[in-house]
């Protein structure tokens, strides 16, 4: 079946185009069936086929408006954070959990801690998108448990275009899958069958990836994510008294005194063991040297004694008369 090879090449091009398709929501026409200017398959007379535009009402002439009208609501992913000061963290956590579950949500993740006898918690809630504002109102009060809303931040991202794009790409790939299955049924040569199967495997892998992406978008759009931080207020008296601890001060003073006494004792030990013997030896050597000097007559003259001056000539003559 040499004629099968051109069909395989055509569908390879179709697969490349469908993988790179943008935000178009039109469905590819099946093989052998003509398509109108909007991309919908027709029955040969120029009228849209019944299966070409899902959700199109009979008598409507604008295919683009039909594609948009098939969407119920915009797909919006909502996320946010809120930090609360509460009177009692465990009671606030139970109240918030029961309230979120009552709205149809659930706890996605939690992290609790107790540092310096001050409990705190970080909880991630998944909330139905249509109950987002109700959840925020509940957390702002918590039946009187919330004493202060420290910070609050929310964000909304419209992913309607992404959802439409992924759905269109999935439809295009499914149409290609159906056509390739028809070609595989008519192929007789083993090489043609293997090539078609390879193309089918590629198409099905892309469908699975896009389906998982679509499910993730729908899940995040259907359930908003809100991260709440719970803590107790910090009192000024507690902060001031926390920095002063008498027992610690006494321990530090006692440690300083012991350190000083240890230094003095260490200096005394060094003096008795090292310096005192050295000083005794030096004193003994000095005493021996002085004694030897005296024995040998090595005495220095007194510095204050001077010899008498010689008599003057006039004084000797007067003395003799």
C-alpha cells in the first residue's frame, strides 16, 4: 500500500501543528470531510456538522460565539495568605478547621511549633472557589478568637484562555488519533503499521500530558489555596521581663568570681613553684659574691670622703713665728 505513506506524512504534519496550536477552540475536521472558514467540519453543504461545534444551538450562525457560550464561568485561580493574632492557637485551629470543612474545603498542609512557650501554626486550606470570600470572613473573626489581622494578601489569575487552549489541543490530538487508527486498520505492510503505531504512541503521550495539565488547571481553579498563620500577641511586659533573668545573672557573676580566684591561685602556684626558687638562687649567688669581695679586699672607697687640701705657704710661715 504505497498510497499509505503520503497519508502518514500528512498526519505527521498535522501532529506538529496540533502540538504547537495556540488558543484556538475549533475542532479539526475528520479526514475526507471538508471544513468551513472557521475550522468546523461540515457535511459537504457548507453547514456545520452536528458534532463539529459542541454546545452550538440550532439556528445560530456565529461559531465563535457558540464556542464561548459553551463555557460556564471563567476559570480563575485564587491564592492568598493571612496572618492572624489569636487568643488561643489550638482553639483557633479547631474553629478554623470546622468552618473550612463546613464550606466544603479541607486542610491541604499544616505546620505547628511551640517556641518559648508561644505556640504558632501555618495551615494551608483548599477552599471551593465560590466560597472564597466566606472563608476570609470566617478567619477574620473565628467566633471571637481572632484578636488582630496582621496581614492579608490575595491574588487572582484568570486561566480561562489556558483551559480553552489545552482543551482544543486535546480535541485536535484525539481527531488525529482516530484518523491514524483508521490508517493503521488499512495498512498491510509491516513497515507502514510500525510507523503508524509510532505516531499513535506519540499522539497518545501528548494527550496524556495535556489531560494532566487540564486536570491541574481545573483543580486549582475549582479550589482556591489560602495559607493562614496563627500566633499569639506578644505582650510588652513579657518582652521586658524575658531579657532579665536573675538566676542567669547570679550564675554569670559566680562564674566570673571563680574565674578571678582561679587566676590568683594560678599566679600563686607559679610564684611558689617557678619564681621563688629562681629568686632564692639569685639571692644566694649575690650574697656569695659580696662575701668574696670583702674577703679579697675589693672594697670601694666611700664616695663622700675627700683627702685634705695641702697648706698654703703663708699659713705655714705665720704658724712658725
